[in-house]
C-alpha cells in the first residue's frame, strides 16, 4: 500500500489518460460507426460494398497492428506529426468503429420493416426515414450492446501503453519495474481503477436494458 500511496499522482495521471483515450476513442468510434452503419443499409450498392469491406477488414486486424501503423507509419505520411495520444485515440476509434457499426445495424434491422414502408408511403426519403423514424427506435435498443463495446474499449486502451502513451497500464508496468517486491499490490490497485470505469458502465447497461424491456 505504501507504494500505491507514494505513487498516487502517477497512478492518477495514468487513470486520467485512460479516461481521455476512452472518451476520444469512444466518440470517434461512435461517429465512424454511425456512418458505416448507414452505408451498410443504404440503397447504393457500391457504398454498401465499401462499408462491408471496411467492417470485415478492420475488425479482423489486431489492435496492436493498427496502433503500430498509426504510430510509426502514419507520421511518415502526415507532414506534422500529431502527439502519440492523438494517434492512439484515432487508432482506438477506428478499431472500435466496426463493432459500433454492427451494434447499430442490428438495432436498425430490429425495427419493424412496416415502419420504413409507412414512412416511404407518405413521401419521406431514405435519409428522412432513417433519421426521423428508424434511428430513434434503433438507438434505444442498442444502448446496452454499445456500452459493452465501450467496456471492451476501456480494456483495449491498455494496448496504447506499448506505444509511448503513459496510461494506466503503462504506469503499472513502470511501477512494477521499479518496485518488484510490490507487484501484487500495484496490479490489484491498478485493476481497481479499471473497475471504476467498467463496473458503472455495466450497471448503466443493465438499467437501460431493464427500461427498454419494460417499454417493449
């Protein structure tokens, strides 16, 4: 415990960096995932094909390989090298976006077809039908699986620790290297910080799922 107290500032800084990666990676994944989900169901065959290829390609690439590309290859292409935390956030957003897209698409497919047909019968186009009729119903159903995706994203932020981003896992590795005799307390303490994120998210998912079940 003395090691944890003495290094509380470092652990807190790593925890805040993990939250930062989760926030920006999650928001980016939501935006990209929503676009990909819309493309997966749009009437244009070429766009559907592009979204399908993107989804299958990205979700079958290891996160480590994707972050390796973001940190070491992308800076060779981009004139001004972004900070490592920005590159890691983009990598996490891209990696998570196919899972967000599939969750959203499952919710869209869960909306009765009659809803879209009724919208088209009164003259609404694809975009209007999707934004006004289908998505509001779909989003209510996909919140629990989306939260599960973000729980997985929280744990995936630890991979960024291997790419010059000092988040919670990287902090734990540094502390165990310098305090080998206190490995177990350090790992338990760091695990508790991860639980501070994942347990509330799980509870929120459970409450929303109960509410949606009652509304149905």
